[in-house]
């Protein structure tokens, strides 16, 4: 069972940290400045949700959050991932392989990367 403060390792041997989800009127447990959103990027708009990427300083280390936000109240949902910058760079380095595989499902006759 997942323990809230436990650190897990994924297949790339990066520590998987619990997603820092805070209710609207709560503060981070560690300290006043432990969790700071540096920049927001709207990635994808859905009818009821917006998917955003955020650069976040957490315990004085840069992290990337990709989170679903509710359009009705602007609050993050519990749907998201939170990773250190090193894991984000590893994901970006794998993006071509992931796109090729995904494009094979979307267009079985072509594996060319789709650029919008």
C-alpha cells in the first residue's frame, strides 16, 4: 500500500514522490516557501478541464507538474504527475520513441511524427 511520505522508485530509478496536492485553504506542511509555482503553461483545453504544465520549486528543487485543473473553480484535481527536472528531461528524451509508437496506433500505415 502507498504510504503518503514514502519514496518509490520507478523503472528509470528516479524517486517517485507523492503528488503535493493541497486544498484551497491549506498550506504546505514543510514551510511557507516549500511549494512555489514559478510558471504555468496551458497544454490542452477540454470542456470541463484544462491540462496544465507547471514549473514548481519544491524543497528548493525544480520540478514539473502536469495536472488537470477544473474549469468550474480553477482548482487542480487529483489527476496529475509530479516529477523532478531530471525525470522530465528523461521523458522529453523519450518523446520521439513515444510519438512513433503512438502514431502507429493512430495511423498504422505511417509512423511519421505528427506535428500540429
